[in-house]
């Protein structure tokens, strides 16, 4: 169904109870509702926003269009959790109700200051000619969860030399001053980020563009996030407009990081070793990080991408967030590990070992629809080893494998169930040179997140298998290997 502008910009408040109940029923009837991922009650979820640790809890907001699986008038929806696993639904947090956000409360970030959570975000507006005028806005949440907005935006002008694509502030504090990076498009239609400074989160001064040396790297950079980790400076962002090359940049839009020396604020320059994709799967975009009281840097992403139809659309909802991942730096790369608290989800542990010689093997008791599984392949002299999961006897399967000759990890969702996003291909690969390979999978009803060799690489993907698709098969081709696997139902 094509959505008209009127339909996309209808306010939640204008919709009758009956319409919402009907939509909710359609969503609930969807056989692809997730069981342990954050997903919208109705409508479309996109970027994680305002991720922070405040008042003893994690707060995670997300971009939300309530009325259907399309990008329309965006709200911020609020979830909170003490353990990153059990999330409380806190309802709508920011409504697009003021002049400076008439066409959506767009993405932004959170920072704790004076016992309050400051939420800085982009107010999207359009004039009569549908020309965009972005504002950077501030909402302040107290310990009771009450949110008050400032009457006026804190940044009203797009800096000179740039287009109206100016959004997604990410704030941090350093030496008693606050800084924010925002994604922006230069007049010559290339993407970059700009840096602002503030003494109090209210008055902001433009310091200028950050020199990353990437002067022609996509037409827009969305959702930047800057932080320091293990003495490195890390800039995450989601560039649009990169061309697929070899195994990389295969999705419609990318998401990755620059890692290098800490950002030089005086020079506004970031020296780094090049852009690396954060995730090698099909569905990952616009991640955001936060630190917690344990000092961990945790990342959550949107498990989806813009401009793609998903099979859940016909049930009136789309997308979910990824599981929280703890970041660290190893050999000049960002490593992502599933947050330790996810162990709280584990039930019914079982472990098995097997030796495979050019064969396929099921292991007794190993099957399911929602589970965590870690399988290590070693003593590999096979050319290809791997796992088929969410599999049926009639050929439905998602496959994660390691090609030891090409030294590549491969995720194949060609036969994963209902096909979608076919124009971007059904196979993803990345380089990995290792004698042993561990695939650590988190499988939910319609997604999989696979951490390779302790988070050196991650493949995140939606899959839409049929309901009875619960098989797991281990295989080795052209040679042998040993596999040790442990699984927990979730
Ligand atoms: C990224 C993005 C952001 C914007 C938001 C709107 O997915 O386009 O740049 O703030 O989504 O929902």
C-alpha cells in the first residue's frame, strides 16, 4: 500500500481507540513477533535514541511512527531497564508537538547533568513548499520520568556552507564542557560531521567541521557518535551513498567507525586508520552507544534499514533493536560482545561434541526457534564448515559458514524463509583468518545475531522462516573438523 503524505503525518492523538485496537490486533497476530528484542507495539521503529544510564537504570528510546510500517511523523518511545534484558515500557517520551518539530522528533542522544537526563534531538520541520528546516532541540527528564521541553530550540541555524540535512546530535562531556557531533551534508552533497561546544547544554557554539580526511565519502552521514575507549578516539556514523566494493558496503546504507587518536578538539581533527563496517549482516543501521556505572561502553543498533519492505509490513509493524553489545578495542579494531547480562535469558543448557568428515549432522536435542548457541569448529581440514539453522526438511535454512580456503565467513539467507530485500543480494561475507572459528548465535523468531570469534565480527540479520523451521545441522565439506557446541533455549 502506498501511504499518502496525509497518512504519514497523521498524529497519534487524532486516531480513534478502535483504529489503534484493530492495528494492535493485526500486529499481535503476526507470526514473526520477537520474544526478547525490543520491538514496537505497532508501527515502525528505527534508530535507538537517548541511550543512557540515569538514576540507576538504562534508558533507551527509539524513533517511532505508531500508525504503520512506514517512515512518517516520528515520536520518541521510551524503554527502561535495570539489567539490559528486562525492559519496562514507559510509553511515548517525546511528541512532535511544537513549531520546531512539526514534522517529527528525530534522532538524538542523552546525557546526565545535575541529576537530570538531557535529551538533545533534531526537530524536523517542513514549510509549505516541503522544504526542510531542521532545529536542534532539548528535552529534560527528571528522576520521576517527567519530560519538559525548552520553549525554543538550542540551535536554530544550519551552519553556512551546508544543506538542510543537519541532524542527530550526540552529546558528551569533557573537562567541564559539553560537546556535540551532528551529521551534516556539505553544499557539494558530500557528508561529514560538525562539532559544537557548550558550557551548560543550553548555549551552543559551532566549532566547525571535523576533519576526518574523508572528503568524498557518501552524500550524507547520519547518527554520528564520538567516544573514547581504551585511549582511542572512536567515531561511529552511518554514511549514505557508498558503492558496494568486493564484500563491503553491500547494504543500501552503511554503518561503521573510524578508530584512531582521541579527537583533537582545538584542531577539530581525527587521525584514524580508515572506515570499518561495524556489522557484516543484512540489517544494521544507526547504532548508538552509552556508558554505564560499571564504565562499560554499550552499543545498540537498529536491526533494519531505510527504504526496504519487510514481510512484517502487512501486519502493520516493522523492525526491532539489536541486543546490547559491550565494546572494546583489540588490534586496532572495535570488538562487540553480547552484554554479559544476556545470560539471564538462558534456559536448559546442553553441550555436545562431534567429529564431522565431509558430512552433515544433527545433534540430539539441538533445535529450536529462540535460543543462544555457541559452536566452535576446530581441527579444520574441510574447505567449508558451518551450521544450518531455522531449517526444515524441505530446504528452508539460514546458513553461517567458514570457507577455510578463501578465509571468509559467509552468511547465506537465500533460503531463510520469506524472501525480501532481494535487490541487495542474499549473501554476506567478510574476511577472517583463523585456525578455529566460533559462531555465537542469538536466534529470535525473526532475527539472528552472530558473534564471530568473541565479537571480532558480527553478522546481524532479520530472517522470516516458517513457524516449524527449527532444525539445526552442522556440516563439513571436502574434509573434516571437530565441533563443540553449547546451546540454551531462550
Ligand atoms: C537515520 C535517520 C536519522 C533521522 C531519523 C529519522 O535512520 O534518518 O538521520 O534523525 O532516522 O527517523
